[in-house]
C-alpha cells in the first residue's frame, strides 16, 4: 500500500480523563502503517502522542487482528472481561 496523504483516526478509546488510546492509519518513511498509541493531554489541553505504542506496516495487520481476536476469546473464557 502507498503512503497515506494524512493520518486517519480509526478508533479512539478513553483511558482516563487525561489519556486516550488511538488507532490510526499513517505514513512512516513512505510506507502505510497502523499506529496504536496512547495520547495524553498536554499543558494546553490538546492531546499529544505518547512514547508508548505499537506501529507496524499494514501488511502485518491481518496477523495482529487474528492474534487480538484469540486474546479476546481467552480473556472472555477466563472471565476477565
């Protein structure tokens, strides 16, 4: 897949009043990537990307999605959610 003209936020999940988790499509070094990252509220209240997160090429997304689906099944089977 080619570069993405501008970042696209796919999902956002609030963690608390000062943090949110964002899943975005973006471009890194000319390649399309999926970025799952924690964003935090800066001094002016605007959200800024944090250091913790996962960025991977979109070609790896199907394998990650399958792994996360398996993790969700296991969490549910153990009554953790």
